C-alpha cells in the first residue's frame, strides 16, 4: 500500500476517534476510546516483546 494511502487512513482514524459520537459508542462496551499513531504501536509492540521474551523462554512455553 502506498505511503499516501496509509497516511490518509491514519488521518481518517485519528479524526474518527475524536468524534464524541464514536467515543460514546466505544464507552458503551466498557472500553476507553484511545488512538495512537502506527509508529507508537510499533514501538509498544517491540517493547512488549523485549519485556516478555525472557520470562516466556524461562517458562519453557512452546507453540505446538
């Protein structure tokens, strides 16, 4: 997907998440509306993987 299309989608999602109507609907499901740019999500995922890598290895957990 082209960077232009990705940026348009990111902007549309950010704009939608600022909508009071959408926030109200999300809250109806006992959820807290939040939005973060893709770069923040990528960083969060990388930090989570790093934090949990050793405990998971130490547990002996495998996916079979």
